[in-house]
C-alpha cells in the first residue's frame, strides 16, 4: 500500500515531463506548410423543387486531402479537396407529365475550395475559424443517354475494351464556413476537429443545398 501511494505522484510527474516539453516545441506555425488528410461525416439533406419534385440525400462518411501555408501563428491560406458518395432518393416529373416517379442511387460529390483560416491563439492549442470558396461537382450516376464502347491497347494488359455512360450531373459554385479547435502535438504533427457548413448554389427553381459536417483533420507540418 505504501508503494502505491508514492507511485501516483511519480506517474503524474513523468507524464508532465513528457507532455509539457512537447507542447512547448509544438508552438510556432509561422512560415510552415501543412499537408492534411481528413475524415468527415455529412448530415442528411432534403430539397424541394417544382410540381412535387424533390431530392432526399442520406448522411454519409467522406474523405479529404489538402495543403495549407501558415503566414504566421494566426493566419493561414490553403485548399482542400473533399469527396463523399451518399445514397439519395429523387422524385421527378417525367416529360410526359405527372404522376411523379422515384429513383434511388448513390451520387458522387467532389468539392475543391480555397480556404482561409484564423487561429485565435499562438500556442499549440487554439480555437479557429475558417471560410472557403470554390467549386462542387455533383454526379447523379444516372445514365443520360445510351452507352458507348471504346477499345485501346494497354502495354501491360493488352487489348482492352470498355463501356462508358454519360450521366446527369452539375458543376456548382460553393462556399463554406467552419469553427473548430487544433492541437499541435509536436513540431510536425497536429490534430484538428471542427464543425462546418457547405453551401451549394443550385438552380433558380431549387433552394440552395446546405450540408452540415463534423470533421477530423490529421496534419503533417514541415
């Protein structure tokens, strides 16, 4: 019992000896580059169109990569590329008119944005805000016409033929905002957690699409 009583203070001292120096060394983001790998979860979304048409998108997990340059310990500018493939249900009016038809599929959404970040504190643990602007491509994965087949010679696999489909999709202007916290674990590695919103400018006959997300970023700094 006497040994256990002495162990706990010594254990806390050892932990502090490891953590405190790492926090001190982690400070100093000025004039550094960062590469990011991200995992995020998106919210579900429901959009209403004309004559009873609409779109319901399920929540899903997505992935992202990015690069950022820190001008100093507060301001940073970079870009991010995000991909997510949620399940959706679309209700549409055929060309012949009502009644409405329903289809279900997976859409592919690819977003490329320029992002500005402000870190409130200079230290290794700091809250931050972020704003972004860019482009989002939405692919319905629904064929828009008959398939076409092409063939080519591959130096490794030989003669190859494949069938391709054109699909319904759209390129949209998008912008985003986020609030979060970052922790610079060491001079080279950081973790960030944030909550954000991606807004997409859809057609005039449909409300703008707004998707919430919770995000974890794994950062390598050099």
